[in-house]
C-alpha cells in the first residue's frame, strides 16, 4: 500500500513537471511579434490580441464599420464612375469581359488580382513623380 502511494506520488510529480515544461517551452500561450514598429501580443488560446502603447498593453478590438460610405467617398475622390447596372463584381466582370474579349478565358479572381497590381503600381508611380523633381 505504501509502495503504490509512493509510485503514485512520484508519477504525479513527474506528470506535473513534464506538463509544466511542455507548456513553458513547447506550447506557450502568448506570442509577441513586432508589426509596423508596434509590439502585438496574441493569446493563442482565446484569440485575443493586445498592442503595446504608452507602457501598457491595450486590447485590440474588432470594429464593425459600414464601409459603403467610405467606398463611395474613395470612388468619388479617385474619379471612378459608379454604375448602378453593374454594381456587383460579377456584373462588372461580365461587362469587362464583354468589352474586351481577350479576357474571356481568364478567371475573375486572376483579373481582380491583376487590376489591383496594375492600379496600385500606377498610383505609386504617379505619386512618386508628382512629389519628385523629375521633369
């Protein structure tokens, strides 16, 4: 009887030690990374995140925002026409493919990625040359 209690006690102690070592070294709960010159701490168990500001951790909250007014303002600022008949992305892609037949056999996702790439490059180049003293 005493021998089984001793074995149980030793096994319990070893189990607790192994579990503690596992959680300490192999499965840490928090992951701290630097992103855009800001420290971000992420709790892997709950999914909560904090950012380090002013010598303390501030919780990062999810914000639900209505992006439609922002999109309309950006479209107006960038001089992008707003056509109500092709308001959905599928309708816009269909009209784009109808207007330019060489796009017929390319997927909508590939076209969208290429538009983002070309449009972003155009904006960046225009921004650079408008600020630079290049003439």
